[in-house]
């Protein structure tokens, strides 16, 4: 019997009665083994006479940190049903193949074919491959995604402990290396290719103000770049006996300056950054100089991303609550204009992540939500103005205060062009990231995000 079971049994051993459902639920919540979330009405009356920009939800419990979580039990997916996004994810995750298999006629041996939901098991998929081996010969990409999705990580294991706060970490593209950045001004590089993590090297960061704020891998995993409160970003080698530690000066105008977000271009030539002076920066590694600086947002630029493998389309998100899309082919440094803007959040953006197809992007926000956007549907000017008005009303500081409306749900902004909104996680203390799950293992069926409760929260796209 595990410890939790012993504790629950001992608490009722005096009277000999078995635990009631309410007692079991109370124990699980108290020990943090479950989180109870809020249900939210799918429709909010936009014509309400109330001056408030939020509405109450039905309280059904508390998270393990005591903070109330706002989460629709059944998100409205009507806007993506029947869309090309749904078809793509079903195809890439192998679920369309399962559906087709379930709809097919009986197999040659005369037995009844399993229903699609039954075909999710590894044994069923293996059986089908064996029965149809002369047609397929091996597992398809979709089959591999279905199998790997059955083994998604669902437990926490401590692999390293630091004396100071770790602010960020990321994997290389092949998943064989992990780097972490800590407030002790050290970057640690781990080999994760085996069963156990192995520390490969520790890099002492230079020119650090307060902490390392962001780190990024080069696409070939040979280099990393990091930023802090400094005019420079720093480039280091990951492999090799001779260490490379080069400062790349961005020559900002502000005396107090930092890059909050960094990303390499897929061709390894450029580094994109978002900064505290409301600007986007591009550093060209071959020319060894800053090649672009544009005024992008009305407040700090917290996050940047490339839309796809090309370097033409850029995303940025700022504390003005907007996500902007830029096309470098028509971009003027002296008179910059975005090609489109997404509006619908009620607070500053903490992170954006592209699906990698040049069409879909997600944004994490201090309003405690993630939104999914389609580049074919930008927001209206009215929605942008409403978003900036709502953001201007925010008087709390996410770095040390609780969310002021943690027991409320914001009303949708008129003209919000997002196609999905995900809630139930907490954005506090730092610029928490969110990402699409890997295409090669899950078909990007999920998105996942950090949480101030110390959890990684996964959300189902479809």
C-alpha cells in the first residue's frame, strides 16, 4: 500500500467505517493529487448592463496552491470543427487513419473490425499492421504518433536541484540536449539521450543583470544564445573542447535595456529578439552586426518567434496585449507597419509559439489564458483599441501579486478573432511559456504551458 492509501485508511481506522466520497475528495485535494477547476458558461452576454469587464463562474474547488482556477469543462470547438486545422491534426496524429479503419468493412478473416476508439491501443495497432503488412509494411507516421501518445510523461522526477531560481530551460530540436539558466548566473548543459541526465558542461554567464532571462538553441544544436539586462546578447558553443563566449552588441538607445525573448532563424544566420525598449531586433551572425531595429509595440516586447522555416514572417507579443505579425519583405525600419494584429486578450502577452506552418500561432497571456490564432483572420482596429483599453486598466504586477480577478472570467472583447481560448493555468511571477506539442510524436494534437502552481499543463487542441 502506498503512503497516500495508508494515510487515508488510518484517518478512518477508529470507527471502522470506509471513507466516504467527500472524505476521499477532500484528502486528494489536500495532498495535491487532484486539482478542481472552475466551470465557465460558454456564452457571455455582451450586452450586459454591468460596467465590469468580467463575469462570475461557478466555483467548484481550489487548485493545490489555493488559487482558484478558471477553466471551461468543455471548450467551444465549433470554430475549428470541419476546418483544415482539424483535418491536419487528425491526419498528423494518426486519428484519421483510425477513424477510417473503424469505418472499413470486415477484415479478410471475417472478424469484426474494432471501433475507432478501440484501435487506440498499441496491441490493436500492431495487430492491424500484421494483418495488413503486405499493403503497408511498417508503421505510418500517424501510427507512431498514436503509439507515442500513449506514453506521454505524466509524472514529475527531479533530475537537478539548484540553490537559486531557474528561470528558463529548453531542449535541442532532436531532444538530446537540455540547457537551463539559473539566477546563479550559470547555464548548465545536459545530455538527455540516455536514461539518466548527464551534466556535460557549466557555462559561467557574463554581464548578467539580476538574472539570465532567456536562452535559445541554434537549429544545429551547436550553439546557444542567452540574454539579460545588458546591451549585449551572448553566443556560446555547446560542444567542443575550446569554449566560445562571444558578446553580440545590439546598440540600443535606452540606458537600461534587456532582451526578454530570443530565437534563432532556421537557417542559423540570424537571431531575433524582443526588448524592453518596445523594439524588435535582428542580429546577423555572418555580418556580425545588428541589421534591424523597429519600434514594434506600445510597451515591453516580451516574446518573438519566426512563423516557419523561412525568415520572412515574424511574430511578436508585448505588454500592450497585442500579438503582431511582420513581413520583413515589406518592412521599413524608419516607418514600420505590421501586416496584421491579433487582439482579444485583456493583459500583457508573455509568450507566442508558431505551429510552424506559417498559419497558426498561440499566445500566452497574463489574463490567465492561451489563445489560438489563424493568420488568415486578423483582428479589427476596434478590437485592438478595446484590448489596449483593457490592458491600461490593469494595475496589478504579475511578478509578486495574485491575479486580481482570479475568481472571475473576462467577457470576450468585441472583434476577438481567436479561434480557441484555453484556460485553467496560472500566469504569475515570470513570463511563462506555452508551445505546441512536437509534430513527430503527437502530430501537434496538444499545446502545453507552464503554470505558477509548479505544474506543466497540457491542453487538447482537438
